[in-house]
C-alpha cells in the first residue's frame, strides 16, 4: 500500500515510471509497425520481423548490448526521414494502438500517487514525441524520453541529442529532483528491466513490475516489492469522463517511434545472423 497524503511542508516527492511493459503491455516503438507498413515506411517482410522482435521483447526484453545496437541502428535509419510525414501516421493511430494496452494496475497506481500528492513522471527510452502524448493520456506531470536531432529541412539528421537509457535515466531523475525539490529518499520508481537498476537505486521505494529474470533476481536479493500487472484496459472505458487528447495533440506524436521500431527489425536480424552462422 502507498503512504498517505503528503505533508506539503516537507520536500516534494514523485513516482517515476518506465513505460514499456511497466505502464503499457508492449513496446511503444514496435507497436506501430503495421501503421508504418500501411504508410509505406516499411515493407511486409519488415512487419514480420518487427512482430518477431516484439515477441522477443515480451518474452524476455533486451539487454544492454541489444539496446545499444538498437540506438546505433536508430541513428542510421532515421537519417533523412521527413518528420511531418511520420508525425501524421503516428497521430492517426496513437490512441487506437496505445490506449487498449495500458495496464489497469498501472493506471490505478498513477491515480494513487496523485491522490497522495506526488508528481508522476514517465521515464522512457522511446522518443519524446511519442512518450509525451502517452504521458498526457495517462495524466503524468512530466516526461523524460529520448530526443532526436531535427535539421532545418524538417528531417532527422540521424543524431541522438539525448538517449534516455540506463544511467542517463538516473541522471535525469537527479536533475529533476534538484530543479523540482523532490526528496528522492521518499520517492518511488517502477520498471520491468534490469537496465533500469540505476533509476530504481536512485529512490527510496523501488518496485519491480513484470520483471525480467535479472531484475527479479535483484529485487528478491534486495527485498524490493515485485508487482504483477496483467490487465490492459482502455482508459475511456475505465474512466468514462476521461478527456482524450484532440487530433492536434496527437499530431505531436512523431517519427522517433518509427525509427526505433525499424531499429528493432535490424536488432532482430543482428541476433539471428550469429545463430545461423
């Protein structure tokens, strides 16, 4: 159970949530593959590979080396992509794809933290242009996410301005704590992956949600709570009065997800090659 309503004479507190497999049931980047296929960004073969990458992600997640390869492929693949073209594709499908896969347990937990007077912060490796609309849908107060560089021509340069992964998530949390006055010893954090250990170690109340094997071992060894989220639910059905972001808000969702999803395809191929050698 969460602690009660905050005494606002004390330093502020927050709850930090990873996104994929913690708040939503799938990878926020790989989920868009069908939309990208229909929009002509990737071919049928790539869709099948993305489906396999999604399966691997759901079965066991990606370790540090795999995530680094995905980042490198992301940089190369998105170079020259027109941002506006992909924004529109993501905007058209974001609500239909993401709303049904939000965990009911996560939505309830977010509500409990808000009731207790805590800020809610989504901290995700996915692109800011995708994570921010999802954060708005969830009622999050802030978002930390990967940012890509966009050139003057409106296309991605292929460079990553900020990669929200591993230790950089912990650094971002500490910077937020300094700027917002959070007392990290009284803050909460939630993640499914051992790659987020630095983030979990940054707060006084870490939680493992649907943990991969490595994180489960760490959580058991350290006595951290282990939570099982397994009930995806549409927020509009769960909260009938919930206001859904308008199309202009959804249009803010952008190509980082597209590039990262396609990066997942190449990641799949890179895993497959050694096995067939």
